[in-house]
C-alpha cells in the first residue's frame, strides 16, 4: 500500500505482492521485488523473496522496503493467520544485491501490521504499524543498528476504540520531528465519545533524544 522506493541511483524498486504472477512462474501470489529504470513506465522482476517453509504465500501481504545508508535493502512484510504470532505480525528480510536475492524472513513477534519504514536523519530506522488487539492503536518500533535490534517502542495514538484502524505512514519534517498519517475512529475528548466511522488522522511526534 505504500508504493515504490527511490534508490540512490534513481531506480524505482517495488517490493510487492503478486496478484497476477507472470506466466511460467513456479509459485503464485509471491512477494517479489520489481524495478523500473524509466520512471515507472516499464517494470521487470528483479528477485523473489523466500518465505518460511511452514507458512503459505496466503499468509503474507503488503510489504514495504527502504534502502539503508550502506546500499543494502531492508524489507518488512505483513504476516497474518494461523501460525503467525498474534495472528497479525511483521516479518523482516534483507537484500545486499539490489533486490535480486533476499534473506529468509525473520518474524519480529510484535502484535501489529502492516509495516511502513522510514530512515530518519539521525540514522534511526522507524517502523510504524497498527495494533488490532488490546492495546489498540498506532505504534512504532525503532532500531539504531539498521534493523538488527528493535529496542524502542512508541505509542503514536493509543486512543483507539477497536481494531478498525491502521496503515500508518510516516515522514520526517525539517526539524527532525515525524508526522504519521493513519486511519482510526476519532475520539472527541470534550464530548467523551468516538465517531461511528474512521477518519484519516495524523500525529506529530519526536524520537527520544
């Protein structure tokens, strides 16, 4: 849902879910990397991801990818269904050759998805997601070692009424703060009530110094 990533050399890279896999493919509905070198007019598959053997491709959807400072790629994938922690979690993969080959996925074990990645000017990697079980809301995990460990968790908006929420996407503002946009039922504090239907909301926040 978050679209392609612009790499340092100008290539567009899209880590996505194939709904109509090309003819001759041995596996269908895969997570794969596609690239475009002509600003999105044409695309070609660069590499296929390797899912855990115990789960099917039906468990995985809505990936996102960023390029790290060293030129490697960090990808996150939504996992859902039986056999996935919390029934709804995030899996991580890496590529060191521009998306041609990907590491075997590692589940982060957190409750929430789908992921959106942001490389902050401080060097921190921020992954935002929606949590659809108690405590409901929009959350972020932060890594200071390019995704090796995720030791910090932030609650961006914990005022959610239920699990009808999510899809946060974040951008860094000029002062280093972050704005995260998502959908969720708005809570009117003055009236002490929730809207009956979700809205598009945003929260501006900062990393701990």
